[in-house]
C-alpha cells in the first residue's frame, strides 16, 4: 500500500487500488496530547512525518513499532541519509531546530498512548535526542526473532 497525506499537492492516480489518502489534522497537534487510532478519520501531526507513520503503523495493527534513524540532532553536515541541497539543508535546519522539542514531545505522547493500548514504541536508533521513548539496540530487534521463527521455504518453480 501507498499512504499519501491529503496535504500532498498531487495525489498519484496510478496504482489507485493500493493508494490510501488520509487526512492530516492541522490542529490540535500531537505534541499537545493527541493521537489518532483511526486512520479513516485522519492523523495528528507535530512537525515530522514520522508521527504520521507511527499512527499508520498502529492503525495497521502492529504491536511493536521501531523508530530507526530519527536522532533529532539536526547536524547541518549530516541532515539526511542522502545529500541535501543547500536550500533544503538551510530550510530544514531552520524549521527542525525551531520545532525539535515539539517533535520529541509528540513521540512521548505516542509512546504513552500506544502503551495504554498494549502497543510498544521503541527508539532503535543510535544516539540522538529522542529519549522520551524506550531505547533498544537495533541488532537486538532481530536476534530473538531469528531463533523463534521457522526457516523460510519457497515453493518449487513450475
């Protein structure tokens, strides 16, 4: 499936069977204590699309949600995992630094809300400022699962 927020300027029409357009509430914000359990009604935002992703994952029924690569440090030399243009970098730094505390608070709200529903929200990233949700080591996420999962088998071609 492809999830596209209603604020996206142009919704792609190809693959419409797999396209899910969801509403985004401008107000109130997630960092103000709001979380959506129903994607059909919309999602709350708080200055990062990762908050959308967490609400989508919860709606889809995941009971463990892992955040990876969201350090909220906003290092100007290493803002994204890809090379940012100067304009994107400058704009991103300005907006992100101004709202970093709200982003962090949004994760705290999400963690509390999900925890009350029996869903776990983890930070599996290295370092960074996101300390309002439980930290786990990335490599530990898969260690126990490999032992308990049956080996994958694939049907023979033909």
